[in-house]
C-alpha cells in the first residue's frame, strides 16, 4: 500500500520527500530494476552518488519511467554527491556557516537507533538545515561489516516493539527517523522490501516508544571513515 510521503521544506524553498531510496551497493545489474520498482510503488526521492558507480543505471530507470509517463522529472527529488577530491578543503558545519555565501540546505549523516545523533540533529534544526539519515537500517551489507558486528534489524527489542504495532523492525526504525523529522533513505533492491520500507506513514510511535528507541544509542557508527584518520578534521563530526 502506497502511503502519502510527507515533505521537508528546505531553507532553499524546495520540498524534499522525507523518505527515499538509497542506492549505495546496489549493483549496476540490479539497480535499474530496483529504481523502476521503487518509482512504481511511489518513491519520489532517490539518493545517489558518483562514488556508488551506478548513476548511469539509476538514470536509465528514471529515464524509462519518465518515457512511460509514470512520473515527470519535476516529480522526482534526485540527490547526488561529489566525491571528496572535487571539494575544496573540508569544513565542519559551524565553520561552513561562518564563511559560506550559500547556506547548506541538508546535512546527510549516519543515523539509526545505535547512532541516534540527538545533539547533532538538534543543532542542525536550530540553524535551519534539514537532516538526512543514511544507513537508517544499520547497513548490514556494508563491505567492512564483520560477522560478529551486531545487526540492527535482528535486535530482539526492536522486533518486539514492531510486534506491538504490527510492523517489522525496519518499519519501526524508519518511522522513528521520519517521526523525528529526519529524511530516511533505506537501500533495498528487493521489491517486497521497497514496499515494506515505505509503508510507515499509517501509524505513529508513542512518545514513550520514541524515547525508548533513543535509549538504544551505543555509538554504533558503521561508516567510520577511518582511512582518513590523519586528516586534521578527522573524525569529521563533533564529539558532543
Ligand atoms: N553520504 C554518505 O556518506 C552515505 C554513506 C552511507 C550510505 N549513504 C546512503 O544511504 C543509503 C542507505 O544506507 P545503506 O545502504 O548503508 O544501508 P541501509 O539502508 O541501512 O541498509 C541496507 C541493507 O538493509 C537491507 N534491507 C533493506 N530493507 C530491509 C528490510 N525491510 N528488512 C531487512 N533488510 C532490509 C538491504 O538488503 P536488500 O537490498 O537485499 O534488501 C541492505 O542489505 C545508501 O544506499 C546511500 O544512498 C550515504
């Protein structure tokens, strides 16, 4: 069932759907089908990047769906990202705000129940910068995951919480993010999961359960950028 996806109004005046499709690790041979399926079931926001090495195949899906008349280009919010070597010197958010002539509209950072980012989200809201939560499902397929690493979606407490709402652990996590006003971009190449992940706008977590999920915090960062640990700004996030 396709639920209506709310928008987040950016400080640029544009609206960004609070829910979209992640495409990192989606193989070139499978991502075209995944994006087509996602558009068919109602996704209107696709998160891409040059470094994912599949933008041509994502583009082919978008082009096909526009040609079929399923969507118009202006119906879609497409995110891309320059790789770091195309940027000027890295700056943290506060430093950027001090010198930037164009204020950033969105900060995309890792957020899920094991890395709740409560203070960073609070700060970004206070300066009118929207937040996208990447790896919202814990990114179990990240290439450097070790077998002993905890898997967010296997968390018994999340599964139990889901049962209370007749939802899966993934749906609880995605609802918790979007209910905080955070844009969520779960990746899947499986049609059933594309639909499952989107089916989160027909229920709400209670205030107590929102706070309960926040207690899962364990500084569980999956994307650590440790290969840049000699950079003066490493780890590229404030220690709150
Ligand atoms: N800016 C950045 O530096 C940055 C870094 C990381 C990620 N991102 C963006 O964020 C997106 C999402 O993050 P992510 O790809 O790291 O991980 P994620 O979305 O947290 O998790 C993806 C994994 O969860 C599985 N999955 C999806 N839905 C599921 C469900 N309902 N039940 C069980 N498993 C499910 C997927 O498998 P299947 O595909 O087989 O369903 C895949 O293994 C990326 O694709 C990318 O667009 C950005």
